[in-house]
C-alpha cells in the first residue's frame, strides 16, 4: 500500500488546505508511527525503537 492508495484516492478534499491538513495528520498520526517500513526490516517505528 502507499500514501496515495491509503489516503489520497479514498478521500475527497474540499480544498487545498483541507487536503494539506488531512495528509499531515495521516503522515504524523499513522504513516510514520504505525506503518511497516522496509528500511527498518518491516517493523513499525515503535517496534523498531523497542
């Protein structure tokens, strides 16, 4: 999956500011914390730090 498939293509934004805010919240709240990252052997950042 990707940011586009998980968030952008599934959401209708009313304007640029709404899209910007939603994408920021998605990246900070989910993508960077809970999503598996290949660069750290498919762990979430939280799992990798522990």
